[in-house]
């Protein structure tokens, strides 16, 4: 019995120890489990991704902080929601199907990329991995989802896709080489609408001063949905509402709530496509906005990526349009240049034809022929203004005009031609009979029915002389190019008519000049003859008186005789110069070897006495090294006589006359200077003209006929030389220069 009790006691002690050990083990297991749960909870709550547990009905059981922040809800708010409540509407069906397959055991897990909706209504993309929690049961009791935010990755992928799509569009546009600008714009607009996910789109062109918007293209959907009957195409910028702000503010304008009040809006017609969202961007070429591109009704909000897509696409399109327009402009310019070249050639030929004759009758005929042919006209006419009566006179007509029309006068206040004359400008009339300016009396005279007229003023050096008309275009109607062509022909015609008039006037003047020259020569011969005869008698009596043939002379009488002799010499000198001027012939020059230095000194010595009698000092600076000339010494002596005579005549009392000579390059220069009355600078050229005198008044102090310097000029030029004068002005003296060519040296 005792042994049994001891055995029981020992068994109980072992059992208590075993229980204590079990309790200690259980406590350690519980502590480990608690630590594991705490570690899991910490990992669950602090995970970098969103984690959620949902039951079989999709209700949230537990979520971590990251998932709550991703959705923008508090945990308490989330537990009142299902996973479908935070799923983007378009992704709900796919999410429901995936979860149902997991509940039914058709799959062990699933993963998909879907969109979620935050509490504030915004959307984000998530990469979702879902696995079931079974807890030993065959059917899962709950589901755990791990969600990573992939919004940025999706944005980059979308941008890449849009970039590829945009490049594809631009490539397609570049291949549209045969398409018109309208076709290119239509294609680009559809692409812009598609790339921005919009429902409608439009393009508007902006004029040069940015005051008008012209709708150029609409997307197909906009055309289908718009019910406005008579859609205007051109809109003044000041009348536009929201869609004009892109031009006014010169930047993209995004309106994601079109229904909200906006001071920029001015409303739209009832039949217009309803708008929920709108975006438009201006496209500039340099500083000028050229196009406004707009899109609308995107399902989600427009943002900067949409702006960028539209800007890049339209910039590429505009480059293509601009290049196409440049090519078209180059082609147009080339065609225009070719046409203008043909016209210029025709004008040149017409100008040559009109100006190739100086006969007025021939000129007028050719003008009419060229006008008729160049403008393909049935008839043509030319009217000249009579300045005395202020009327227009028909001066010429084409073959269709009767000859009796020439000379007909019409008032300058009548007809289309009169209007052109008065207004000094061209006119083009393709319905002449209805024009109030039309003068029907000429049609009655000619029998021609004037249907159309192009008329231009006949101008020369700013003055309007008359009018040139072309009537009745044979093929088609007159155009502005016809008017420009007629203006060009009229310019050539004016020159040709002026030349003919000048030639006619010149012919008359030449006849008059020849008659005057003949009369002048006859007068000089008569005057010279008439002067020589009494001059011979005077000299005869002077010689008789000086020889005491009529008795002895007193001292006073002898002095008077000396004066008479000197004046007789002067009169004979002038008569000789007059005859020399009238009879001079360069062909009669006796060209001899002339030693310039000694010859020039002899000329000066002959004038020393006369200079002294006039109280003048005559000074010569003549080098002994002067070369020889080939010249006529007698005629050159007349030149020196004239120059020294003028120097003595115009020199002041006690004045100085200088004669200098030197060589310069291939010329010998002789200068005769005085410090006398001088010559005004504006008359230095005129003094060499026939019969010109600086003082031409009736009370002039100095005698002479104004022929000496003219004779000098003739003689010097006949020697191949030059003569000119220099003076500082009145009272500054004068210097006359003679430049004579040196003979060529041997070997030249």
C-alpha cells in the first residue's frame, strides 16, 4: 500500500513537472507566435506596396497604411467598401471575372494591371497580384492582394505609344506628296483628335494681323454632330469667346469643366456640338500665330501631355504645309517669271518696233498694231490732249477704226478716255455699255459695238499726254495683266512719240540753225568787208597826216594820231579775229616742229611794250628745257595774242601778268595769269561760247565782241589739246591754261 502511494506520488510529481514544461513550452510558443504576428503586422503595415485582405464577397477585411494612402481613404472608410467600389468603372467587369475564377478554384492566383479611383475621383494605375487564403479549407476564406502603383510607368508607356503614333502620322503626312493642303489638314486633324482621345476637333487659320479666325477643317465627328445649318467660316477675333483666348493670350487654353462659369465664354448656338471639355493651342510661325488647333470632349481631363501632343503634331504639320506652300510658291513664281519673260520679250520687241522709226505717222501705226496684237483686242485707239482746247484728239486707230475717226475731238470731261485723262490712272471695264462713263457717240461713228475697254494714260516724265485704249478682248475678258501690259506698252509708246516729236522739232530746228548760221556767216563777211573798206581809208589818212602830207601837226595832234592808230590797230585785230572765227578750218593747220620755249618767249616780248603802256608788269617763267611740239605757230600765236590781250585789258593798274610753262605727263602746259577783275565760278565754262561776255550789259566797261576765247578753243582743240580757266571769283584774277599733246617718242 505504501509502495503504491509512493508510486502515485512519484507519478503525480512527474505529471506536474511535465505540465509545467508543457506550460513553459506553450508560453514560449505563444510568445513566438505573438512576435511573429507583430513582425507580420509591422511588415504588413510598413510595406512599400499596398496590401489588402478581402472576403469572398469582396469586402475589405484588412488593409495596410500604404493602400489607404494610395486610395486616399482612412482605414475605417475603406472597411465599408468593396474592392469593386475603388475600381475604375471600365475595369470592373474584368476584376469581377478574375475574382470569381479564384473563388471557384478555376485558378490559384491572378495578376492584372487595372485602374483604381481615389476618394477625390482621380485615377491611378495599379499592378495587382491576388492569392487565396484557405486556412485548411478547400474553398478559400479570404484573398490577399498586393498592389504596386504603376501610374508613372503607364504614363511613360502611353507617351511612347503616342510618340510612335505621332511619328507614324508625320511619316504618313510626309508621304502625302500629291495631297492638297486641305487634305493634309483634314488628315492631321483626325490624327490630333485620335491622339488626344478627343471626340471632336477643328483647325482655324489666323490672318496676318491676327484679327480674323477662319475655320479651315473640322473632324468627321464634329461634322456629323453639328446641326447648325449655315455655319459661318470667318470670325473676327473680338467676337470669339473661349476658343479665341488661345490667340489673345498666346498660349494653350484647357477647360476641363466647360459647364462651369467662365468669363471667357460667350456661349455657342443651340445646334452646336455639346461640349464637356475643351482644349486649343496656338501655333506660331516666328512671332505670328498662324493656326489654332482645338479638340474637345475627351472622356478624362486634358493635361499638359495633351497640349504637348497637339503642339508637336501641328508643328510638324505646319512645317509640311509651309514647305508645300513654299514649293507651290516657287512653282508659281517660276511660272510667273516664265510668263513675265515672254511678256517682257514681247514688250521689248514691241518697244523696238515702235522706237525703230522717227516718223510720227509710222510710230502711231506701230503703236496701234502692237497694242492690238499684244492684248488680243478687236480694236485700239490713241488719243492725244490738245493743251489749248483741253480736248482729246483721236491721233490713231487700229485697222478696225475708220480713217475718218482720226482728228475727231471729244471733250476731256466725256468718255472713259476722258476719265483716264482727268484721273491720271488706268481703268478696266468689261461691261462698257453699262458703265456711266461710256461715250457712245464714237460707236455710232465707227460702227463698232464696244463691249469691254482697258484704257491707260500716256505718260512721259510725269506729264499725261493722252490715252491709249484697247477694245473688245477677242478671247475671254480683259484682266489686270492686260492693264499692266498696256501700261508697259504705253510707256514705250510715249518714248517713241516723244522721240518722233523731238526728231520733227530737231529737223525744224536744224533747218532754222542752218539758215541762221548761213545768215551769220553772210553777216560776218559783210560786216568784215564793210569794216575793212573804211578801215583802209582811215589808215591811209593816218599815214598822210603822220607824214605831214597835210601840214605839220602839233604835239597834241600827234598824240591824237597815236590814239587813232592804236584804236585802228585794235579794230583791225577784232576784224581779223572775226574773220578767223568764221573761216577757221582745222584741216588747214600747218603742223610744223615748234620749239616751244623760244617761240613762247618771242610772244611775250611782243607784248611787253603794250603791258608797260597799261602800267602792267609782264613776267615770264619759261624753262629752257621745254620740248618741241608739232603745231601751227601762226594759229597758236593767235591764241597767245587773245589771252595776253585779255590779261592786259582786264588787269588793274600796276598789276602783274604771268606767263608760265611746264610739262606734265604727256602734255605741255602754258598758263597765263592776271590779278584782274576775275570770273564768277558759274561762268568759267560759258566764256568759251561764241559771243559770250561776262559783262553783257549796255554799260559794260570793257570792249570786245566775245569771240576771242571761242577762237582759242577752236584752235587748241584742233591741235588735240585742252583749254580751261580758273578763278577765285570777282576781283580774284584769272588763269587760263592751254594743254597741248607732246609728240610720241620713237618706239611708241
